[in-house]
C-alpha cells in the first residue's frame, strides 16, 4: 500500500499540478527538471490506442475510483494516511472535471478526449478533441459515480450514474449477442461490431459491475 499511495499522490497531485489539475498522459525530461508535460506529443494522433493526445476522460474517472478504493483500504488497515483529505478532494475534482468537459449534452455519453484549456489548436468554446464514445470510458465512469455517491452521499453522483447507465444500456449493450460494443461515433452510430479486445475481454465492464454492486451493498 505504501507504493500505491506514493504513486497515487505523484500522479493525481504532484504531476497534475503541472497539467491544469488533470491527468496528462505524456511527459518529457528537461535539464534538471524531469516529468514536464509534453503538450505536443501525438498532437495529430488523437486516436492512438495507447498514447493518444489530449486529456482522457476515462482516466480521470478511473483515478476517481482508484483513489477512493485506496482510501477505503488504508482505513480498513488502520493506516492514518486513509484520513488524508486530498484523496476524496482529488477524486471529486477529477470526476467533476471529466463530467464538465466530457459529457455530450446533445447525444449523451462521455467523449474519449478533451483538449487542455486555452490550447491554440482548439476552439475556445469547444475542448473536445475526440468525440467518439468508448465502452471502457462509460464503464469506469459509472463505477466511479456509484463509489462517489456512496462515499459522499451527494445525490448528483447518483444522477450521473443513472444517466450513464441509461446511456450504456441504450447504446453500448448488445442485447442480442451480449457484451458491449467497443466504440461508437459522436452521434452514437455503431462504427464496428467489435467488442472488447482479446487481451482485456470484459475487464472494464465486469469490473464496473462489481464495483457498483459493492457500493450498493454498503449501508
């Protein structure tokens, strides 16, 4: 747990402070100053499956879930670090940012990526850099919403959960053959019949369901 705490604090606090408070994916080393955000890495390759440009909406909400799980496990172990206020504060701020910048008010669902604020390559009023909808983003986000709702008691997170689940049920779940479609276009058009890749199968979807059931089981 020592390593998990150090990693979580480094990524979501120390490095995030250099990246507009968010989780940036790419860094470079400068003389005497490692881990500087590389704002241009893969700028023209936003759909790179492992190294896309832009803030990844799903990684914001995934970190929300991980931070709250870390807080829970530290407290269960009697570790005083589980009382650190930053764990909940960062969990909420990351989810709130993902929802504010990533939720598609017209078509529903959370987009894949959004650009840094003030980026000269994007319109000042539109920060979405990849409007496609990925199954794992919706799954991780609905799990994060449920965990946040039970942790804080705030109704707005249950509302987000209900919106996400209704959206996923209507557009992502394959009601004929099972599982979730992997990716949809910005207007929720099906781009492919492909489901989760073989390496991950239904990890995100099933993991999210387990997280939600665990959250609902708590008094």
